[in-house]
């Protein structure tokens, strides 16, 4: 379940984008690194967010987030009050709301989530904080091998 | 009224006689998992599971083999914010403490170590609250101390297999344990009846209850 081979590429993808919003002197914080768009730490968004590319949020967002076939990452500085729908969702910061991950939802060791999760695969790293419920449907979302490995855990 | 008992007396610091973790067999839990698989083959249910402990990736991973809605209760987290017994305090609002919205009913409650840290007077309240959320035949699985003392903080349980768990102690402080005998425990959880009970190697008593009335 703690699939490192899948987790590493996510970190790499997020890293360049995070750098772009890191310097405090830069006022604008919405950038696109080619693969991942970043909403920087100084950005405050209220409303509905839709897109067709991967998104890293380091700022504050209230509302709903829809990234149908793309990946959403809430960075360590991100504070979100929203329902989110994406292919994969990774939470390293704070999120209050419901998460719907088509493939999986990951809450990392720094992540804090209050809400409900619907995903075929949910990963909760050591140190992560989560309150709410998780809707898991092993038969619908998992290849047989994954279900078998969970059985032997 | 307080929901949780504070540890009785001052924590005693003592040299750990055992390492901070141990592995234990859990035959009742193994039987429970088997029963869940059997129920799954017959009726393809979507289990409602309530874990009273903190969210654990290990538990979630294990139960992801079932179609289920897995609720994190994390009731012990609220322990610090509730007043000590005897103080003139409002009645416990379990609906707020344990919100179980959008659930089709619970089929399994995991009370791993939590019952040891709840004030005995409040167990019947919790029992009634939980039983009201249970589907017929729902299980409650618990570990209860039988020795005179217990760690000041609840153990962490990791499922290694249906037959085996690892329990990890956090800190070296110990406090008095309530150690209720089975008949006392049953009287405090009147909506549940014991269907299996085993004394385990490390002094924990493993109980499997089943809801008997709503």
C-alpha cells in the first residue's frame, strides 16, 4: 500500500513548481512548470476551480476543485476548505472537505484532513491526521493483485 | 459529566520491563475476519466500520480488502478537552463527539484499547449510542487490561495478519488500569454480549462482542 515507486515521481513533479513560488519577493504566485500548475502561498482563492492539468496548491482555496483526469497536490503550506475531485489527490497540508480520488488519495505525514474520502485506494502515511470516513470499494477499484496483497498484510 | 477518565493518580515513571512493542496472537480477531469474509461471500455487503482509535494507515490498508465505509472515531483525541469526573459539566453530546453521518449502519466497531481509558460510568452511554448505530449482528472487538496497571497512553495496534498484531507502547509512564471482569464489562455495555473472550500473553484480554439489542 505504501507504494514508494509511485510516490517518488509525485514529489519530483511537485518540486520544481514549488520552487517557483518559494521566493518571498515574487508577488505573483500562479505559475506553470509545464506539467504542474502551482497556486502559490500568497494566493487566496474563493470559488470553483476547474482544470485540465496537474495542480499544486500552496495557498488558500475555498470552494470546489475539479481536475477530472489530473493530479491534485495540496502542498505543506496549502490550506483548503473545499470538496476536491481529481485522478489522484495528495495532501501534505491542511484540508477540510470531501475528497474524491478516481485512482487514489494519499495523506502524507504532514497532512491534516477533516472530511470524507471516496477512493479505491487510500494511503495514510505515518504521522498523518485524519478525521472522517473513507468509502472503499475493493472490488470496483482494485486489481486483484492489490486486494490479495492487502489480505496478506 | 466527563466522557473520559483521566489517568488515575500521578503517572509513575518506571524502567520498562519489556521493549516498547510486542506481538500478540488475536484468535477472536482472526475469527471475526473469517466471519466477515463468509458474510461477504453470501451477501456482498458493504461493511460499516468504526475505528474508535486514531486514523491508522495500517488499519485502513487491512480493511481495504472489504467493500466498506470506514469511519475514524478518534475519540481518545477528545480526552484532554473533556473535564474530569465529578465536575459540574454538561451532559456528553455523543452525536457531536462521534458524528456518524451518511452511514448505512455499523457492522464492526474496533475499540482497541479505548475502553480502558473511558470513565466506567460513561461506558453505558457509549454502548447505547453505538448500539443505536449498529446493524443487526454487528461486532465490537476490544482489548481490555487485566493487570493492575497500563501505559498512560493507549497502545498502538498494527495488524500484521488476521491472527497477529503488534502493539506499541508510547512512553514509559504507567497508570492504574480499571481491569473490569467480564461480567462487569458486560454490565457496562448492556447492548452487547460477549461471544468470544481470550486472555492474551501480555495481560490484555481480547473480547469479541455482538450487538444484542438496539
